[in-house]
């Protein structure tokens, strides 16, 4: 189906004419972010496996790989299936796959792609996973053991049970033990660099200890995968991770901007993802209503930040499922119906999942419309 804004591609000033609300992707900023982290990783001597849960886009994944990434991560099996269908290879699925039907899908995916890796954190899943791989008759499945270094969301705790699990993976004829995954999501949004660094180092010390013990037991992990946007400049110096899983750096959002700005620093990556919304009603003093409400933004991180199109001091608020509102600092201020306002998303990943396409712009020109290939792929 043709997108309602497709006729505006290539027309100077087409961005201002977009049907709203629209998910906007600033290509100049996106490309700069991709290149910046690729260069940083290369200089730091660490591989980059960006997390595609952020963008869910084969086009963006291809650009990351072209810039030097060795592959991408997907949070869910269905994301990996969607990106595989679009031609992406070398995918790491970072959430455990455990149900009978999902394990069958995992085995089928492993049979039809290259470089697939999955994670496991429980010995009770291991045999069923191996059986699914054997039943498919496909090549062995490469696994990382998921290690809990403080988030307590997934991952096996460091200790003897973890060493037994690694040994069981390595001994299984249908599975290939390749290393460890350890994600410290509880660290990423700490709004003080010193505290964030210290907390990250605590988790990495646990990972290092497990790595060293596995090596002593002749189970040396080849891959140690983890980290994120909040610790991209901290983790490489600890020489534990072999690859970095940063995701949000491509877009940034209000949450991640706060990590640096509330610590008195400039964010290391430029915002590239926005929602453009139009004023649809302006009949009450001090506020106007827009066409972007709860269905356009992820809301758990608070309100969007107005970037352009409204007077200084104006604040965005949610006015319902379909509507948003703008509250003016000066009650005498207003915006006329049809006025377009640009907002930075509160949280980029789940906001993207609410939209079918990216409206890709350079300056005021719409240059392309890219599908959100893995939108809604949560299973």
C-alpha cells in the first residue's frame, strides 16, 4: 500500500506538507551517529553489534553493517525473523527463547540464515532447544550463556550453576557454546557519569570473574557481548566485552539526553528521531490541541520535548489517545490550527513500535519512506 506521504518525496519543502502525526528521521543526524560510534568502537578495539530492537529496520541495520558492525542484535525471535526476511544476517537474539513453538521457529530460522546466535540462561531449556535443532536437521545453533550482572531481568547468576550450564552447552551435540552475554540495563540511565562508571565496573567485574573461571575450566568464551548507549564510552576501557550492543545511539531521545545534560554535559550523539504533529484546535487561552496523543508516543518516560514550532517555555502534554496538548508559559501565546510542532520522543524504542514507517528527511526535503520492518514483532 502506498504511504499517504509518498507523493511528497523529493519535493523541496515537502517535510512541511507531511500528513501528521509523522515519525521523522533526520538522515544527516542518523548517518553521523552511525559513523561516530563505528569510529569509536574501531579506535577502542571493540566490535560493534548494534541493537536493532531500537529501530526494527533492515535499512538502518544495513547502514550499520556497512559502517563496520559485525551484525545486529534483536530482542525477540520475531524481530530476527523479520530482519532475516529482509536480508539481514549475523543476528544475535538477546532474549531467551523457551516455548515449544518458539524453539521450533528458532530451529527453522537457524536453518535458513547465516550467523544466527541465541542466548540461554536455564539448563531446563537446554535439552528442549537441542531437540528442536536436531528435529529440524539443521546445522548446530550457536549459543551465548546469558549472565545476570545486576539487572535481574534475565541471565543466570554468576557461580557454580553458571559453570555447569556453560559446560552442558559445550557438551551438547546440537549446540555450540560461543561465549557470554551480560546486559546492565539498570546502569544505562544513571544521570551522573562517576556513578554510572562505578556501577558499570561492578557488573563487569562479575563478568570478568566468570570469564576467567570458564577459561580455567577449558571453556574460554570467544564472545562477550553487552553494554549499551549509556556506557559506550565506559565499557571498552575495561577490556571485558568483545562486542558492544548499543542501540539507542542512532536516534537518541529525551531520556538519554537527560543522562548527559542533567550531568552538565552535551550528549555524545545527535537527536535524529522526532514526531511532527499539527495543531488542530486553539480555542482555549493558554493551550492548544495537537493530533499526536498517547497512540503516537511511548509514555512511560514522561512527555515529549518540544524542539521546534512553539514559543520558548511551551510544554507538551498528553490530551487523550489521539490528541496531545501544548501548554504555553505565557497564557497570551497561541498557535494557529495547522501549525506544525516538532517533538523529541521520550523513549525512542517503543515509540518506533507504534509507527509503520519512517519519513526520512534531509533538511526540509522528504527523501524516502522506510518501513519499520519489525513493527509489532513481539513474539
